[in-house]
C-alpha cells in the first residue's frame, strides 16, 4: 500500500500528509491519553490473539521531556519485532526488522526532531509501513515481506515521556 498524499508548502518545506478521505477507511480500536511512559508502554488492552491485525494505523502525539529515542515496536512475537526508532539525540530514524535481519537508518535535518513535541502517523499493512512525522514534515516508507509475524505493539522510550494521545485503528479493506 502506498497512501495517497496531499502535498502543501509550509515555510518553504514540502509537507506530505495522507489524504483526508483515508479516515473513511479507519475503524477505531483503542485510544489512550496522558500516559507517562517510563521505559516501555505495551498496548496490552488490545487482544490480537484471535484476530490477526494486519492493516492498521497508529496516530500519536508524544511530549518529550528531554532529547531521547522513541521506539515503536510492531508485530512483536516472543523473539522478533519490527521497530521504528525515532531518535531526537542524533536526529535519526532507524528501521529494524528482526524477522528479515534488516536495518535501515536515515539522518534528518536538525530542526525536524528538535521540538519537545513529536507527532507520528503510522500506516501498516501486510507489506508496507509508512511513517508521517510532525504533521508530514518528514515521511518514510518501508517494505516488509516477512510472514508469521506476532501481534504485539509497544512504545519504548529511553527516558520519561508523556504519551499525550494515541489512537489505534484498523484499516478496512
């Protein structure tokens, strides 16, 4: 899946966001607000054991109390996961799939992760993952063809952050 995008300019920056009509294909599953993340926040209220959630959206807003890394871990199983690490210390995005032994790392302009507020909009389907950071200031696309993935989802920090809001939705076919 490649999410159709709306393009705009803001302060001479190209902004990319999913088209608004994508909301018509999202079925809300869970919502979290004002949760302090000390180290790891596991979305344990979600029971994916009986339902294989293969296409979903995570939309969140995190208040960083200092420069730190935020890891969004999806398809977690006992010993594997796909992780997207947003690191404000070195302004990088790292994609790690232990299913495929694959790592990709990208370094960003200083200003992108310099804020104490971080918003993300993550779209995941069977083969692709698309990440929109800070209202479309930066966009990343990854592919993943591994099978037999787990169902766990968690958010991990190396400090104390506040998860101001997190919405999880299934993407309907």
